[in-house]
């Protein structure tokens, strides 16, 4: 009782002071802000004490241009065990906690997997009392908001802070200057507290906002040049305006380079200030106390920036500085897709960051000398150079300037070693590691599926599994308990009903909650093969039309995901799926048996509704292309079998849960490698039953792409290719028949509800490997050399 009275008083204090109101008359937005601030206010002391224990020892700084945090309130209440108290307080004034949580907008400072991974790592590090701090950018606009008009994706701004940003604490005294050759800006830090689950430790995510040094030109304003007077201010502040500005034009590329250098330079200055405070002026022991993880190539300019600071500002010699950098940095590779390995023009770097460019040249020369000493063949040296033909290769810079590189699933790391980074593995085998990705069980089970979490807790008589997911293995005896499986199935039904209601309210589409929910949610990309799934749905539809009697199991296919604004083909795929949905959902003949919905604006909070409600998790990327995937893990943790290819972490999912509890299909990497040169999709087009019919809908007038040419372009890419690409590079046609086979198989297994439930629970029990707690502990042990430090 004391605890809830205390929190009630604090909520009222905030409402009195900042909103001129109180709990009885405040709006939902005001209550959301006040509850958040009240909770945050409780944690300052723990944060201060965490700093104290952390900064005395070695700390890891996680540099990432993306943090896909989602909402904070619900997760923080769970981690602090304040859920029940706050519920009680709100119920006292006839408010529901869920309604207050719904007010919060997702902090969507990220695209997808890579940014969400960073967010899960922070949650896990805090929960495991690990000294890990995040550094990134406080974007004004998050990832765009997705709408559909006539089935086409349209992008709208995402003004995520329009309901306030109570979780962000501006720490004005820690601002630093960041200098470009033509521009100096202030970097102003905003801290987000990351509260561990079941611990008092609080970790910090520090996000930088770019502020112009001069507010505006007073004299110019007085002269009547109002717009001109703001110019300096506006230019400096563009840096933290948006996530991934379009870089097809040079202005955009300059802005990207500025963003990357901006947050990295500010963060290093912050780290060095802190180092000096705790360990004195001599930076020789820097790497004894500092580990920096580079999440993909975006923050790699940190390597020459640290060297610059050590050499130019701390009077250290070049070789010592390079050695320190190598001991400090490590790099995570997230993809083998060539377009994602960043490259920048030397002349742009030379213009904006001349000193940094000089240091990159030094590193390039040293690399080449070292490789010649190792007697690496010249041909290999040429593809390993940091500078090639006037272009800086950021991955090479990371590989040379750090002591470790890791892939994010076993297969991915193997491909890096054998293929993508083969010469690097030959020259520096000791740098290579694997760290299979993971997800936070707090957000991806306890928060999004309270019912299932309660069932597990009551079976295990404790909540400690939420801090140690390996305890799930103790559920094994429950696999043969009829009651447990039945309770699981009851919960699944409930989550499906909740999702159906939400989809009706948000998308205006009615789906049958008793149908089988087959869900594919992720960014739209050709390699992820939403198109394969869409073509199968069409095939099922045509067969149902021909023979309405055949089908006993009603199915609902659910898609979600955003396409990059400039990715024409991905946008065509969205339009195609929306058109198919329109056809199917308006056809009385298939009503209740088959439906299709593309939910709009898939993000973390939508995911929290989708993963628990899935019957089947669709993970069908072309083998070898999905580095890991983490969506696959979220489904598994919520007890959902996977229909998937032998790719990324799917392989490890099946290793843990058994092939018999999942539906694996499709060509494997080795097969694709050996047939790639001779592959002709037309053989499949003409010979696989039903395939031509569904592909032809792209061009036979079944659907209308409003003269955008989208459909013809997709059709051509499948059958003919174009001057820069072979036909069907992602093997959609090749895998179609096998995909149809496993979907049919899953459908017949699904009819035996109990058997299905057993499969689901087998996946749940086997999911413990995919806790991001496990992943973070491995990074701490094998790469960072940091140890837990508890308040
Ligand atoms: C987990 C997650 C992803 C990553 O999904 P994949 O299927 O692994 O590509 C992307 N977006 C959001 C919002 C997520 O929560």
C-alpha cells in the first residue's frame, strides 16, 4: 500500500508542477507523461550508483546509428515490478493502464533487425548487471509512418515526440563540440535510462542532438533578412533531423557522413572525459577500461577519430595510437548484401574531414605493408585495401582497425569466412567470431504475452526464468501434461482474438480468429521473399475457387513491413499483396476460408500483438541471405513453429527444437551455389503446376498498378532479369513448389489441435538459446572482457 501511495503522490506532483492539473482531471497524454516522469524520478539514485560501480572498471560502449526502442512505459514498469502499483493508482481514478500505455508513440530510431538488436542488448546488459552503455543519435523524426493509398505505400513523417518525451533527460552540462572543416555544431546529450529486470542496476543510452552554435544572426534579422538569419542554425541542426537521409544525391551523402562522424566524435569525447575523471590523464591504458562495439559499418569512422584525438590532442605517437584503437574496437557484420557494406568517396571525406582522411590513408598504407609481410597474394590485397579507386571501404577499415569481427548466426559467420571476407579470414583468422543474435524475453514474452508468461511462472513456481531463460528446459515434463498443452492452446486462442479485434479496428479487415494465422512480418526486401508467400496465397485462392469443397482448414495470411522509400520493386510487392488482399477479401466464395491482410505501419508495438497470436512463423529468405533474423526468435519464444528455409538463425532454431517441430523446405546454400550459373527460372515457370497462372497475374490485367510499371518490372525480374541482374536471383520460382508442399503439410498437422499444441510448446521450451541475455554474456566474455558489476 505504501508503495502505491508514494507513486500516486509523485504522479500528482508532476501533474501539478508541469501540467497544472491532477490525476482526477488530467488527459491520457498528461497521465502518460506524469507516470513516466514519476517512475523515472525513482531511478536517479540507482543510476548514479550504477555509474559509480561501472566506471571504476571496464565499460563497453555500444555505438549504433539505430536503436529501435519501441515504447518504454510498459517495459519499465515490468522491469521495476511497479506494474501492479501503477494499475491500482490508475484504477482509483477510473483509468486503465493499457489505455495510458497506448498513448506512447514508438521511439523508432531504426529500420529493423539491427536497431532492435541494439535495443534488446541494452535491456539484457542492464538485467545482467553488465557495464554497457549505448551511444546513438536523437533523431527528430523516427522511421517514416507507413500508410496505404490504393494499395500503394505512402510515407508520412513520424513525429514520435509529439506526445512528449518523458523518458529522455537532457544533460546540458555534458554537451560537446563537433567540428567539420566547414561547420561546427554542439552535440547535446539526452539520456534514456535502461532499467534491468530484477536488479537495481540502471544502464544508459545516450543520444546526441545536433544544435547550431549560433542561434541566429541578429544583425541580419534586423536588416530584414529573416530567412537568411536562420541559415546557420538550420544547417547545423539538419544532422539529427532524420534517420538515413536519401543518399542517392551528393547532398544526402554529405549529410550521412556528417551524421556518422557527429555521433561518433561526440561519444568519444564523452568517453575520454569520463576516462580522465576515473583513471587520470594518461590514456595509455585506454583499452584496459574501454571497449567499443561498432554495430555494422555506420560508426566505423570512430577508429580514425580516436587515433586523431590521441595523436593530435593527447600527443601520443601514431603507432601507439593505432595499437590502442585496435585493442578498443570490435565490429559486428550484419549482412552479406553488398549494398549494405558502406563505401564513401575519398574526395567527400577529404573535403569534410581532411585530417580523418589523412589518418585513413595512413591506415591503408600500414594494412598493405602488413599484408605483404604476411605474403598475402596481391590480388587479395587489392580487394582488402581500405582505399580502392578513390573509394573508402568502411568494412575494411573496421576489419583492420579492430581486434574482432563477428557474424550474427553460425551460417552467416561461416559465409563471411568462406566467401564475403575470405581473404580477411586467411590473413587474420584470430579476429573472427560468431555471436548468434537474441531477443529480450522481458519485452518479447512477459510484456507482450502476459498470459503465457503467467502460465510458465505457475508451472515453474518462480519468475526467475525471465532472468535465466535456460530454466525453460524444466518445463519438459509439462510437454506430456494434457492440461498444460490445453492451457497453452487457450492462451493462443485468446491472443488471436485480441489480434483479430485490433486488426479490425486498425485495418478495417475482418479475419476469422479460428483460422490458422500464418504471419510474415519484417522489412520488405526481395531476398526475404514476401513475393513467394504472396504467389502461394494466390495459388491457394485459385484452387479454392475451382473446387470450393476441398479445404477444411481456414487460413489467414498476415503480412507487415515497410519498404525503403526509394526501393521501387519492394513497393511493387506491397502493392501486389494489397491487390491480392482486395481480390480475396471481397470474394464471397472464399469467405471464412481464406483471407489476407497487410497490416500498415509494422513496428515494435504492432509486433508485440502479432508474435503471440501466430500459428505459423514465415521465415523464407533465400538460403544464405538472411544473416540471422530475430523475428523468427520472437515467434518461437511465443510458441510458434517456423515454416522456413535453411537460413540464418532458422538453422539453429531447428537444431534446438527439432526438425519434426518445424517445417523446413527449399534449396540450401550449397545447392544454390552450384546451380546459380545455370539456373533458368523459365523451366519452373512452364513446368510447375499453377506457377505460370499466378505469375501471369502480374501482367494479364488481373491487377492494376496504375501505369507505374511496377508489375511488369517484377515480372521481368523473375523471368528475364535485366542488364545488371540475372533472372530470379532470389530463386522464388525454384522454391515455390516446395513451399507449397510444407504449407499443405502444416495445414494437415494443424487439424490435430493437440499435436499442434505439442509442437508449439516444444518450440517454446527449446527457445532459451535465443535470449539476448545469452548473446550479451558471450560478447562480454569473448570480445569485450567486461564483468558484471552489481549496485
Ligand atoms: C524484430 C523486428 C524486426 C526484425 O525482423 P526480421 O524478421 O528478423 O527481419 C524488424 N522490425 C521490427 C519492428 C522488429 O520488432
